[in-house]
C-alpha cells in the first residue's frame, strides 16, 4: 500500500503477457496470422521484461515477513526474474538470426516462468486443504516447486516439438 508502483507495473504487464502469450504458442493461429504473431511478440517482449523487472523490484525492496518469504524464496524469485529476462532476450536474439526453433524454445521457457503464480495456486491448494496454510520454509519450497514444474513441462514441450518424423531429437 505504501509503495504501489511496482505492483501496478507488475499487474499491467503480467496480464497481457499471460493472456496474449497463449496465442503465440498455437501453431494454427500463428501460421494463419504471422503479422499478429510478430507484432504481439514485440509487445510481449516489453510486457514480459516489465513483469520480471517489477517482480524483482518487489522481491528486493518490499519487506516481507519470514513466514511469507524466507531466504530460499527470495533467492528463487531473484533467479526466476533474471532468468525470465534472459530467456526473453535470448528468444528475441535468436529470431533476429532466423533460428526459429531456438526462438520458440527460449520463449516457451520465459512464458513458463511467467506462469509461476498460476501453478503456485495448484501446488499450494492441496497442501492447504490437507495440512493447513503453509508458511516459512514449507511455503518457500511449495512456491519454488511451481517454477520447477513449469520449467519441466516447458522442456517436455520443447523436446516434443523438436522431434522430427523419425522420432529422433533434432538439433536446434
């Protein structure tokens, strides 16, 4: 409440990143509307980076009680924010080099990190219903687990998309 600016930036950037990002990964839509893919992609680069930077801003400068953010979650949030920015920039760099498969892989990874909050809900609800509200290290571990799950799923999706008709992994 005392410093709402990063929260506003985070929300204004994260909502379009999460919603518009869905269309980027639909092959039929992407193929049918390449101009939309390209133009919205530039917007997604900006919103993704703003989302990550504002997340880093809140993580570092907001004072959270230990029960809501311990050292583990603090470090993981910093790593996720930096990694998301790096993945977006790598994705942008590779498409400029016409490396489409690498571009797709980096953007899938960045999007997976951006979806962390959604997965955190699904990870925390079973714990909440069976054990009670998580706090401290348990909360840190559950929240961190969501990003691990998202990156694991992203890597599975990337590997499947890189398989050719022979079923062997293509090098991208």
